[in-house]
C-alpha cells in the first residue's frame, strides 16, 4: 500500500513538473532541436534580449502589472475598510459578490470588459483599446484578491486601538495611518504580490482588452502559431523564474508574519504572568 501511494505521488509530480524541467533544459540547448540536447549555450537568451519586440512586450507587461497591482491595492484596501464597518448581512452580501467575481469564468469577464470599453469609446471617441484598458482590466480582476487579503487583518485588529491612539492625541487620520494601516500592511503587501502574479499570468482578458498592445502571454501565444523557436523556451523560463520569485517572497512574508505574531503572543503571556 505504501509503495502504491509513493508511486502515485511520483507519477503526479512527474507529469506536473517534468515538462517544465524539459522546457528549462532546452532553453540552454545550442541547437534548435526540441528532441536532442546538443550542448549548453546561452545564445537563445542573447537573442531574446536583442529582440526589440519581445523587450517591448516585457516592458508593457511589467508596466501593466505594477500599475494595476498598486491601483488594486488602494481600491481593494478602501473596499475592505468599508466592508469591515458594514452590518453582517450587508457584509456577507458584498463578500459573496466579491467571491463570485473570482469564480466567474475569465472569458465572460473578458468579453464583458471589452463590450464595456466599446460602449465607453462611443461616448469618449478619442479613447481606444491599449495600455489604459489593459491597466483598468487588470486592476478589476486584482481588486477581489486584495479585498480577501486585507479583510482578515482587519478582523484580527482590535477597533479600540485606533480610539486609544486618538485619546492619546492623534488625529483620526494620523491614528488610521499609525495604527490601522500599519497593522494591515502585511495583508496589503500579500495582495500586491498576488495581484502581480495574476496580472503577469493573465492571457484571456489581455487578449480581449489589449487591442494592438502586446503583453508577454499574448506574444508567446503568437510566437507558437509560427515555427516554435527556442527563444520561447528562454522567455518561458524567465517568466517562470519571476513567478516563482514572487511566490517565494509571499511565503517568506508569511513566515515573518507568523514569527512576529508569535513574539507578540509571548510578550503578552509574559506580561500576564
């Protein structure tokens, strides 16, 4: 039974990760062959960084991801603060709506956003599909993630702390920044990192709302329609490394957050004794 279990897990992980390993390996292949590894070489990475179209797509991807994540962090944090002060029924209703937006198939969101922009462009005729619509679309899909990241921090926060800061001389705005915002910063940071990952990984919404603006997922898709170049392997490897780096930072931030909570609990326990 134990052998069967181990074999099952091995097969699952093999089919999940072996294709990724092959992709990374052949990104360093000296020849164009996708079946025979001829030797180690960095020429496909050199060609990748010398390709102006790919570099433009990379810059667009970073720009959209960073701006959309920051906008989503601001809007999502404000939404979470608003939800935290609502009554239970109203709060549950908005939370269900927030979760529904995350469950709805991405193709429906993409078509809806595209139709909305087309309707908007009839009113504001000088606008068109491009970077602006991509940023707005990516911000929209990232907001629910930020809300769900910030709300648990607000639930764990004692509301009397802000009132105590005001009693000690802080203005309401200063008390908010020094107490509330400081305590929910880990949630906001986590939301930004998750938003970056979502934005970087998105294809469907970018395809429908980007117009002629190229992002990396769209560019990779267009490259696969032609002869598959080893540059795709190099580009996909760098893309994967960036996403793994974000996930690593997220996990590290969780570890530090857990340790800080542990230290606070120890101090409270010592004070009680």
